[in-house]
C-alpha cells in the first residue's frame, strides 16, 4: 500500500511505472502518446539540464535470488530524445544501450552502435531480455485510476470485454463476460457480500432499446434490482478492483485512487494476485 499526504508524489510514482511499462511493452511512441507527449513526463521541480530529462531507476531482489538494477533516461528533448538504458544482474553490468532519434519514429540519427530502426524506438529489455523476470514485470503492469462515475454508465456494444480499462469505463462489458464462468461469478458475489453488507447479487443486463450492457444490483430487503447510478462510489470502486483482479492475466495490479479506498489483498491462493 502506498500512502501519503496529498502532493507527496504518489501519482508521479504510478505515472512513472506506467510510462516505463508502456515503453518496455510497446516502444517510445506508444508510451509518449499515452502520457500526452514529452512535456508530461518531465519534472516541474528540476532546473537546468535536468529539467529536460526523464529518469527512472529500479532495484529489486527477484525470486531467483538475483539482484537486478535497471535505469532508463530520456533527455535532449528539444532536439530529439536521447535514450539510454542500463541493466545489471548481481552487480554485473550488461551491454549499455544508447540510442538517439530526431523525433518519435522519424529521421533517425545513427549513433555509435549500428542497430536497426526498431532497436532505436523500442526498449532493449524487450529486444534482448524479453524473458527476464524484470522485463515481464514491467511489461505486465496494470495501472488503474478508477472513475466510479464512468464505471456506472452502461457500455456500448463495441466496448472491449477482454480486460478492464484503466478507468473502469468498460466494467459492465467485462463483468458480462466473466459471468459466463460460474466459479468467477460466485467468487465476485462472495467478495461483494463481504465488502458491502446487504448486497445479494450483482449482474449485467442487455438493454434492447440502445443495445448497451448495464449493471444491476440486488440488495437485501428490496424486491427489484436497481441500476448502478444508485450505488455508492465506494461500492463501484470495490467491484472494479475485483473485476480487474479476476480478468487480468498478470500478478500485480496497481490502483491509484483516494487514500480512503487504499487496500492490499490477495483474492485467493490459486490466482496469486496482489492489488496495491
């Protein structure tokens, strides 16, 4: 659980992890597009040359009893980014990769290493260390900023149902898919009954008039199910977290939200997933 006062940097921490994860997973262009361009990855607190540089470092002890250090820096943003990565296993440095491009995906400046176009906009972790545990961790991070209000809205028929979106806006579509699995449906129900006393059932319903998928809740003592807009934000937030855990294929899920919803739990030993 990451806890701290407002403005202490919790969101920046999640933003940095999300950016690096997207860079490792899909390349520089995708990562920058998701975060609104170079301006939004820079620190407003730095001065001079450091104000034009994005830096990220991580040190971790893996299950294989291996100490890993990884750093990423992106600088010279006015003339074109200079990308530098460093990866060390048990204090032994691997080949350092430094690349330069004029702009995202365009007009490459050939540096010392004669490497291909793809190498210059994609992370060396994915190219040369794709199966390393650290690479898998960064590639598979799911960062959520749940918007309970948006999650309450019915989904259009073309909404993605494979996994929950970062804001939870496709909650109804994903839950509708999960309902086909009886074990998952019962698991969601059990958790919701424990978290929100009085909730007897959570289900989806296809609306014929507009072809949308809507959420319906059944509460003890109330005969008819009621729509999601009558449910509290806290209930929606809890449901989103459950659906995120049960629909994702990765072990770590990061949720950045208000401190009053801060939680850390494992759904069960079989799934072995942790929500932070």
